[in-house]
C-alpha cells in the first residue's frame, strides 16, 4: 500500500475500509520473487522483509495456494494466459473474495468474481 494514490476511488475505499480483510496470495509472492531474481523488479529490500512488514505485522492476511485453488484454474475461461493471474482469479472465486485490479484482461472474469476498480 505504498502508493494508494494509484488506486481508483472505489479500490481505495475497499482497501482502506477497516471492516474489509485484505489478503496477499502465495501466487503473488512467487511471481514477485521470480521477477526480482530476474532483475525485472527492484524491491529495494528483501522480499522476506516486505512480507514480514505487510503480512506478519501489517494489514494483509496470507492466502496459501491449496489443491482446490489449483483445480479451480481448470474451470476458468482462457481470457488470460498468465498462470499467476489465473491462480489469483481461481483463488478469489474459490474463496468468494472481491478482487482489486486495474488489469483490463483480468476484468474479463467479472462474470465469475466481483472485480473492484
């Protein structure tokens, strides 16, 4: 949540509403770690420190990848070919969660999950 000004008004309201729970998926951590190791993403600090700050001591809960999430990917239409993004959609659907994204491709899953932007 370092740049809340980048969120739409609706996304900001949802993310900063104290009655809502926020989650960080293992899929996102995995993708961030890969991009960081490839030099495509400069985190400025070790990912473990970010996780500690945001998940252990911060506002986010941790959402592991479970077998039912993996199987739910098979039920998704192929709007998106990115495996990490497809996992995020499958998790949101399996957990009946709203999904915050500005990604127009991921917004094509709005018939399956509630997209917030």
